[in-house]
C-alpha cells in the first residue's frame, strides 16, 4: 500500500522488540528511513540490520533511557543530526509493573509513569523544535487499551497510557 511515506524520517521509541519493532518494520516497508531507540543496544542493532537488509532503507539506532531527560534529548538530537529531520515521532516505549494498588510500591509507580507518561513528554518536547523548524510533522502516541479495560492488575500501565496530547 502506498501511503506517501517514502523518504520520511520516523523516530520510534521502544523499537527494539514487540510493537515498536513491528511499527519500525511497517514504516520501513513503506519507504521511511527509521531512527530507532530503546535501552538495549544489541537488540536495536539487530533490528536496524534486519530492516536495512529486508527493506533497503536507512535504519540507525541510539540506545537511551527515556526515564532520563538528558538521554531523551540526546537520542532525539543525534537522530535529527544524522537524518537532517524528523517527520514522524512514534512514542511507544515502556513496560510497567503489573499488580494491584495495595501491592505496588512507589518505585513501581514512579518507574512505570516515568517511562510511559514522562518518557513520551520528554521525547515529544525534544522533537517539537525540529518539526517547528521544518514546518510540519506528526506525533503518534501509543496508549494501548490498558486505560479502558477492566484489568485491575494493570493499574500502572492504565494510568500511564492516558492521552497526553489531543
């Protein structure tokens, strides 16, 4: 399917496995150049190599921890410097501890919300100046269905996956 994405630059968080890897592959199949980030350099390298080999598009990666503002800024700035632009941001990073309210520690809450909510904020905040300068771009925030399903043991992912931008 031709979606008009050829040669666009897509920056995907949580791109080393699962949904993020699938998104990166789908965008590469449409001709996007992909900038990948996650915490595991070994997995990112494998995904980038596979994408380059299978789809013939440029794929590069930057390992970083989106719990840290400096890492979020670094991976975005390095990707933008490498590709010259960022046309699409896909915020997907994060796993959070499951459990019920009574058993979840403050640390589990802080880690889950720090990545699933603040990680999205940090990366989006870093990408906005590039999109403003190039007079356009798209931000896609994956929120999943944890916020709407009746899974009491997934309270942190549900709280962290609320839409933060209309």
